[in-house]
């Protein structure tokens, strides 16, 4: 028996803050080691062992692969947040949790037992909370910036972004470094890497997202995953959680 993985896409009402919802459940009877790859998201995770034993955490951006252990009998609910959520939902910088995480109070957003009975219930509760608390008006430059970055999968240049949103490259990079702990250019590279997961999970080993050539593609994949595109695609023993999970993500046309 393998891990149970489910995923949902967000309602349009919160899609500027949320990339996706996930649930992982380990009923194999054994702990399962895995690797989490940089994907351009910050994550809020609720990890539940039983009714009385659960904890919540926030994880910042990853720039290197990290090792995790999915303990037996655990159920994990996760929200993959887009970067605007850091400031406009959590009201804080996440640069201090770059390649790491921190615990948050279990009463955050007032989750109850019924909210963890299914991914559908969890998604519903998170959506309600976001719509209730996201009342602060988003800065137009930041909103426009991310509306360009995400559809391009990180392939648009910093210079072009700066020109389109009328915000200097220096100011944008200051914002990214202070708020997220990395430069915009580095973030775009990570986002492009994360956007290659779908192709890799389906065995397509050639660049489709503005990589200079095949050698550049291989170099970038190895930089952020530690292995070649072929190894990542094969995903022996389901080691790479992101490659395993991306197959479960529904398309936006479903």
C-alpha cells in the first residue's frame, strides 16, 4: 500500500493567494522517507497524528531539496500559497524561514475536528477564512507583478517585469529580499523549475520553458533537485514527493 495523496485547486475567489490544496495520508504501517523540491510556494501545513495530537507550521521558500519523513498513520493537510499571502494573509516576512519552517498556534484560523475529516472540508474552511480575513487592499504594483510572473512560469525577465509594472528592478529586488529572502531572478528560476514537474512526471525530458538548451535544462534541474531530469522523471521508490503529487493535481479545465 502506498501513500494516499489528494489535491484540489482553489476557488477563483482566492486564486491570487492559493496555488493548491493537498492531503497526504500514510496508512502503509511504516515511516516513509521523501524529498521535497523547491517549487516557488510557501506552505501552511496541518499535521495530524490523531484527534488530540496535531500541529501546524509555516514553511518558507525552498532553494534546495529537503529531506522529510512521513511517519506512519499521519495525515497531512497543506495549502500551497502564492507569495502575496505572506504579506496580505499572514502580515509578515518569510525570509527567516527560507529553506525551513516554524510552528504556528494550533488555534490559527480556528480549525476544528470536522475540518480535518477530508480535504474537501479543509479546503472549505481555509477558503472561508481567507475570504473573511483578506480585507487589506493589495498594492497594484505587487498584484500586477505576480499576475505576470505566475502565468509565465518564471520565464519573463526582471527587466521586462520592471517595465510592465513601472517599478524599478532595484526596488523589486529589495522587496523580494526583504519579504521572501531571495532575489526576483532566483525566484523566477525556482518557479520555472517547479513548472517542469508536470512534464517530468509524464516522461518528457526536454525543455519547454525558455531554457537556453538541453544542457542548460539539465544543469538547472540538477541544481534544484540534485539529480538529472531522467532520474527525477523515473522517481524511483516515489522518493520525490512533488513529482508523485503533481500527477494528482487536477487540470484547471476539469
